């Protein structure tokens, strides 16, 4: 179960370590308000990345893997996807550049002027989209070591760019670092891929094939619903917090979300590397049930025990990772941790949607969860302030877990 390669473990640990260092620098130089703006931009970028890549990543991996020995078909896939992504990325870039003031008002505020961030993002987006595409090709070619090394190098570059930009330009620098780093990663990814195949030699207009786009479109639906709507809902909630409770309160919630993402990374790695393949090859309900309960009996109790430790160390965590200015975040830990237990309990069930390609059920459950989260956040925020937001998340995660348990009841029981 825990046979994750040492290189991948190092990559995950490095990513978390760099994230912690970046969080400390952000806490010192931009404060809670700046943290809230960084959260808004990250949510916007997640949605933008999914749209610019059309949610094709998983489909690209599959078709490249199936055709890696068929040179002519592989060239068709590369040419078709590259032309499609570049076209979409250029259109999005034009919308970002010429409507920078509009996006600034929507993502940040009319009172703040960070239009420059969106103009820089417009120039960086095509490089960013192609970088994601190249990484998917490497994945499909089973060059896992290269993919891990690219992630390691990317995280290191991200740290260096973030430190330099934040020290030089404070909040503006933090925002610019977020949009610049992925674009810089293109050159690293291109270098590794070009050692495997002649990428530029494969990009020819006459190789464009609409059948490939049609095949890939079925893989994009789940990815787009999850990675576009989710961040948009979080962005809307954070803007409501800024509007009703203030920028600093939104920063406290973003800080709690960051802390949560660090320890959840361990669980998601184990799920992706070990449990998802097991679910994919499970042929009967009994085999699937065995995978589910192995997770609930081994991983979930350890995770819950770890969160108990996190709760009692919450003051220490805030002092080490952030500053005294962030001490109000300690009031958010209890409901965040409770919600994360239900979130992790739901993850293993949710992976069954992807393992068995249950597209319709996934979309319905995702829309249900996001709707509950948004309206519960508004309701609880009205009565409990910023603590109400993490209460709403806990409630949403609990409801989502109940829905999945009911849907997969025949497998669980």
C-alpha cells in the first residue's frame, strides 16, 4: 500500500516544504489581506487552466499511451491537440489583456488596481497551456521519472520566483509570481519531452483530425465541471467574505485552506498511486468493497489521529508557519478538521466515479455539493462570521459523504 517511490515521496515532501516557506513569506510581507487576494487569483487560475486545456489532460495521457508505438497516429494527436489548445489560449489571452480592468474588478475589487497581473497573465497563458499539454504527453509515454523531476524543478523555480517577487513588490509580486512560474516551466517541460520525441516535427496543420477532438471531449466533461465550477464557487464565497467581513477575515480562511491542503496532499498521493488503480481493475462489487474498507480501516483512522495532533498543535503551527497577526485562524481549526475527515472519507468513494467513468453521477453529485457549499456558507456566515464558513464546509463534506454512501450502498454493505 505504501510502496510509493522515493523520488515521488521526495517530490511531495518538497512541494509541501516549499509551500510552507512561501506561506511564511506571504504572512510576513503581505499579511492576511494579501493572502486573500492570492487565494482569489489561485482559484481564478485553476478555472482558467482547465478551460485553456479544455480538460483534455486525462484523455491525452490515455491516447498517447495507446499510440506511443504508432508514430503517425501519435503525430496526429500531438498536432490536433496543440493547434486546439493554442487557438483557445490565444482567444483567452486577448480577452484577459483587453479586459484586464474588468477581470481586476471581478477577481479583486474596484478599489484595488492589479490590472497589470491580468495583462502579464495574458502573455503567459499560451506557454502555460502548452506546458500542461507537454506534461500530459510525457505521462502518456510512461516517462514518470521525468514528470516527477519536472514537478521538483517547477516547485524549486516557483520558490525562487516567489521569494524574489514578494521581496521586491510585496502583494503585487506575490500575484505576479503565481502567473509567471507555470509559464517558465514550459521550457523545462519542452527540454525533457524533446529528448523523447521530435515535438516540433509533429506539429503540422494537415495532421489536424476532428475525430481526435471528439474522442477527447468525453474525457473533458468531468474535469471541466470539477476544476472550473469548484474554484468559481470558492472565489464567489471569498468575495462575499471580503464584502461582508473584510479582507483580513478572507485571508484567515485562505490561510486555513492552505494548511488543510498540505496534510491532504499525503492522502491524495496514496489514493492516486495505490487506491485508484485498484478500483480501476476491480471487476466485482466484492472486490471494490474490499478496496473501500481497506481504506476505511487503515488510512482513515491514521489520518483522523493525525488531525487530533494538528488540533492541539494549532497555536504552534500558526506561530511557526505564519505570524501573530494570523492567530485568529486558530478558531477555525476545529470545524476545518472535522470537515476534512468527512472529505477524506468521501474521496475514496468519489474516485469510483473516475475508475468506472460514471460521468453523469459525478456531475450531479458535484453540482449538489457545490450548491450546498455556497448557500450553507452564506447562511452560516450570517450567524457565525468567518467561523461559519468552515462550519459550512464541514456540513457540505458530511452531506456529500452521505450522498455517496447512499449511491454506493450496494458496494459498501
